């Protein structure tokens, strides 16, 4: 690839999460020694342009270049389950999710959904995602093939669920572990793809399946682990009945060796201080899904307690329990949760903190903090070009912004896919 330069307002993040902003910025993207598209320079246009006298510059003044969004948890097979009414999590799974996921045994069907799913991710400015497939290997193969064709950084895995699941999605213990290892060998580390060992949640896996998942996690320490924990009070009670010897729901996963770096657990609402300390000590991260939690009435994630514990966490859409692919909608829902007092000292999350949780903070949660998320020199060139004038009301509001937080908050509250003028993945539109 060749080197490219872009002039626009520029948002980046330092290692410690501090936002770095240039009202008139320059982003230079080009190949590294391995031929991968990375950031060569980022900062104030006037300070940098003299280093690139002969490089043509794409003029995007009036727009904002920002890191591509990172979605820490969603279900690509639940694309058509968005907005399905139910009394709560468990009825929603029974009546909508499981029947729909049974269709993903067919590769052609899974491939069609995957194409639409990735179109939606890119339309909303998401450049890295950690997603569930289904219990069918075909669903994993379809998703990885489509993501690879687009050059995306994408992580998924075959769902493990060998009990308490209906016909069509329930798998067989031994074969499920064989399939998982085969898929790891086929896909993990290919281009920008990564594999995630994926027990659906503790109630739907036998001890033998959970034990096998832990053994695979130990055998392949650079793969990811993903599951759900402490999302819904009925679910928490069910786990307590199934595992009366466990200290907590989270403790079930710990007993099978499934808490470690590159382990990401969705929701993490109904945890206590001991659970949060365990997540921090093991490097396990939480994927916070506020639109899903509000939609299903599951509860509120305690951002302040997580921060106090030193527990990694970032934001996620959780499509299809979540109600939108839009990172703006997710950040706004997280702000609502913060306004309800679920942050340290009852303070709301700042706009720049919300944005960090959906970019560089989410990258840290994945163990990819040096790779993506911050638009720092050497990081992969995944970014979005945002148009603050995308709608009349957004244009009116952003024109009055007197600070970075006012600009970002206007986008969070009023923005949607119309504000995403361009999504650039690995240096390519």
C-alpha cells in the first residue's frame, strides 16, 4: 500500500485514556515493515505537515477523524432478533433466540446474514468486534470468511451448549470440543482474525464441556474466551441452584480455568466486591451492554465499582438483545446508567470517557491496547470520519461546542449512522 495523509479535526487517546485532540489535525497512514497499514504520524497539522512536503493530503476539514469503534460483545446470528418483545432474558432466549439460531446450521444462510451483519458494523463505524456465532461450525466459518474478505479485525467462536438447550442448538459434548479445536487451528491468527472459546453461559454447558473449554484455553493461551455472567437475577438464581458449591456465578468460570487475560464476560451486573477483585486479578474484562440491559430489564452495571476495583471494562451493543448497532446509542445508554448514580460518587461518565470505553478502553479489555483503538503511532489504521453536520440539529448543536467534551456529547446524544461519513479499515475505505 501507499502512504496517505488526511487533514481534519483529530481525536486520539493516550495510553492512560487521556483524550488527545487537534482542531486542525493531520493523520498519516502507511505500511509498516510487514506491509500492514499503520499510523505513521498523528497530531497538529501545522506541526507535522513540514515533514511530508511531497505527500498529497486529503482535505476533510469540517469533519472529525476518530478511532474506529470497538464492540466488545454482540451476536451476529441475532441480527433478526432485535426488537423482539419478551418478559426478560430467559423467555427471550426461549421464544426468539434459540429458534432463530437453529437456522445457522446451513452455511448459505449463515453467509447471507454475515454479509448484512458486517455491512451494519461498518456503516456504524465499528472496525473491531468480539461476537458470538452459534453452536454450528458453519456459522463460524461463514463469519470468519466474510470478515477476512473485508480485512476486519474480528473475533468469534462456536457456541458451546450441551444441556438445557432445545434441539437445533444443543451440541454434543465431545464433538463440540473437537469442533472448537479444529476451528482454532483453521482460523485463529489468520490475517486479523482471532478465535474465542465460547460457552454460552454456565447453565447451558455440562461440567465436562466447561472442563474441556478450560483445557483448550490452557492449550491455546493466545485465543480469547467469551461468555455471559450475572446478567439477570433469575439467571443468577438458576446458576446458584446448579452450582451450590460455587461462591458465586463468576466463581463457576474460575473453577474451570476460564478467567484470564483475553477473557471477556458480557454484562457483569450482579457482582460483588470479591467478584470484581477476582476479575481484576485475573485480567478478565467486562463487556458492558447498556441498551440490552435496559431493554431486557436486567439491571445496571456499576461503572464506579468496576473502576475502583481496577477491573477492565468497555462498551458493547449486544445485538440482538441490544437495540442498535450504533455506538452513539450505546454510549448514550451508558450515560443514562451513570446518571442514575451507578458511577463513583454518583457522578456521570464524561463524554470523553464514554468514547474511550468504546475505542481504546475496549481495546485494552481485549488485550489489544497497543494494536488498535487509540490512533497512536504504530497502531493499525482503523478509523472513522465523522460529519458533525450530518443532520440540521446536529450541525446547529456542534457549531456551538466550546470544548471537546461538548463536541463529543453532541455526537453521542444526536448522532447515528448518518454521522459516519466513512469507515476506514486497515487503511482502506
